[in-house]
DNA sequence: TGTTGACATCTGTATATACAAGTTTTATGA
DNA sequence: TCATAAAACTTGTATATACAGATGTCAACA
C-alpha cells in the first residue's frame, strides 16, 4: 500500500487497537502529549492522525478532556465511502461470492456518457453478488479505456480495485453516488430473482482518479429486501449558501 | 454561528467564491502561498481550510500542481451528512413545506431504546414534508429529555436544529444513518398517499451531541418514487482489518 | 458543608521553519 | 530543432513554539 508516512501509520495503529478493544469504547485515548512520547513524534502529527479517526467516527474529540473512543464500529464501518465488495466481504466477514456474468470491450452507451466525448471505449463488466448462495446485488461497470487498457478475467472475479491500485498503480481518489428506487429492467429482475413490482435499489456511482479523470461508471442493482446502507456523518458548518432573502420589490 | 476562527472563515469564503464561479470549475485556486498573502495568514491555516473543501468535494488537491475546483456541485451538495430539512430547502431552492402532525411529550418506545435506560422521556414529533404540494417524506422524531427540556411548536415547524443550536447552544456533532427499504405501516402509507405494495425507503438516524450523548432518534419514511440520496466520498486507505488468513489446521 | 479560586492538564488555533517530492517552465547544449 | 538538465514553482510531511479555552483537581476559606 502507500501509507508510508507517520500520521497514517499512527492512525492505522490506533484504529487497530480500537478494533481489538485495547482502547475500549467509552474510555479516553492517551492524551496527545502522551501519544507524542509513545510514537516519538510531534503533537501536530498526532493531531492529524486523530483527525482521521475522528472523521471516520472511531473517536470523538472533546476539548479539555481528551479523545473518547466511540462504540459504533459494528454498524458503521466503512460501508459508506469507496470500498470494494472484496474489502467489505473481508471486513464484515460475510459469506459472499462473486460470479462474473460478462466481460467484454464495448462503447459506453451515450445515455450514460455524462460529459464524455463521443465513442468512449470501455470494458463492460457484469457481476452477480451472492450472499449465502442467494443473489443479492447485480453490478454493471464500465471501466473507461483509457485509462484502463487491460482487464484480466481474474481481476474481475477477485477485486478490480486491488488490480488497479496494486498492479497498475492507479490512484483512486473519490466518487459521487446516487441512490434511488426504481423499477428494474426485465434482465435484471430475472438475475436477481425478483418478484412483485420488481423494485430495486439502484446505486449509480462515478469514480475518479487523483487527477480528476473519470474511470468508472457503475450501476448497482440491489434486492430491496436485502439492501442496507449505513453511514457515519459529522455535522459540517461550512455552508455555501448565504441566508436567503426575499427579493426586494 | 460559531465559526469564529480563521480557517473556517477562509474555507467559507473560498466555498462561496467557488459557488459563484469566481473560482471556476476545472481551474486552479491560487497557490497556497498566494492564499497566505491574500488572507494574511500562515500556510498551515490555509492548508486546513483547503482540507475542509477537499473533504467536502469542492476541490481536488494535486501534488505539485495545485487545488483544482471540481464541478460536481449541482449534484452533490450537502445532502449526505447532517443537514436539516430547512437547510436543504434553502440550499437546493425546493418548494417545500412542513406540516406538524403531532408534538407531545411521551416515553421512547423500548423497541427504539438502543442502549437507553428504562423509561426515557422524550418529545415525540411527527412531521409531513410536502414538495410542490405532494407528500414526500414523513419524519418521526424522538428528542430525548434530557437534554431537550422544552420544544416550542414554532421550532418544530421552522427548524429544530436552528432552535437547538442557536437558542439553546447545543453542539450537534455526529449521526449514524441506516437506509433500508421496508413495507410501511398502514398509518404511514395513508399519510404518504402510497399505493401498490406500500414500500418505503426508511432512513433511521441516531444523532449525538459533542459530549457523545444521544439526543435524537429519527425514522424518516420516504416515498420510493421521490427518494434520492446523493453522496460524495473519498477513498480512505485507513483500514481496521488486517489481511484475512485461512486458519492453520 | 459548601463555595471559591488557583493550578495542572487537556484540546483548539495560529505561526514559523525546514525539507521532501511532484510538476511546469526555463535554460542549456548537442 | 530537439532532448536534456537546471531552476522555479507547487503541494506533502514533520517539527517546534506559543497562547487560548475548556475541564478537572484540590486546597483555602467562609
């Protein structure tokens, strides 16, 4: 991986200790001063580590008191955010399986081509995710080419992100996601074994590299009875809108 | 508000300039060095401001080049996170209306009382959100008492967060959210004017203060045909799980 | 007993400095 | 002209210092 700096290593170390209850929920971490001594670093470095844990929801910083370990881990680990199915599988200990239904080089449908130039080539990838043997999610990915020049079948079956990051050195940076509830196309309905009205939860995402170039367009169709999205959010007080005033007549 | 420090004021100022296209999408912000001169501060302060904008998805920092303004604003403003309906209404310019259906002091149902002591009193609040005159969301809130001692009808109709933060000085800090799709109770189905199978998107949230005390338990029932959740997420590389190994026999 | 006030401890904010590392521009030289 | 190297910029990381502000402890005192 690419965590070769102090603040990330310290954050990672403390995160693992929180997970293993070496730092127990409802207790305080050692003070920043003590952590400085423990890790042999300056206070600013420790503070940047703690800020990462704060943002992830592992701790709550309280002025004048310390950093309190929260106990929400079981519900709200990195489900939100950009996490591959493989990583989720490992983290949550699910009994999941991925079946690759299709992998071919095509063009991105113009309906999906958001701000793309015409005739954008891509790898189209369709994968069915099974949990405990039951179909749960159908993923349809377009991996744009460029930048993705090759896509081995093995990577599709295993983990695309591991392949892109570790094999090709891609820097996956951010994504936008949109969750809606829609009526599934017949093909999807069939593969997910849906009955009734055929409603699915549709998660559309656009994923970008560190240079802000788009490289992945995904539509994930989830069985509504098995869909669960958990999120941790901090209240932000930076707003981009000024107070609305009624226009003067 | 409580933004009385430099880094937040600078972040806010730059965010507004991005919104008004003074800093246009696909262009770079002034360098950190120039921003130091512009605002008369040190580089670390500027960097903390930029880090906030980076986290919100307004900019992308690129090493060696600068801070690129992203153009995802229209889709992914602060819908994720902790934002009151009133704030969303203002930000997105929706034609929305809130009708208070119920406001009374009761006990929290034991089914919802997660880790609470017995017989926790609370204000129960039921509100229907209408968009363009059509029922869209039914919110059911329990505001725990303590800490919420009084809850004026006016605050329920206007904005609870504004009341708690500005009037009472509460520090709302973080929330956990869980999104599922479920069959709505008859009472909810009726109020939302639902047909068919009566499926709704259910958003359950637990909201906490800065001292980590729980103060709000919410269930939001959304009409599935009008539900849309958008999110911006950065790839985090801090993981709390070590690589799984097959157990040795 | 109960309150006040001084003190120690903790996090929050801001500044200054130094060097590493990636990118772009400029200058150099064949 | 073209390729290479140097320089000038950019962000990334780490350190040290200073003071503000919140919290808890404990002794002094009424």
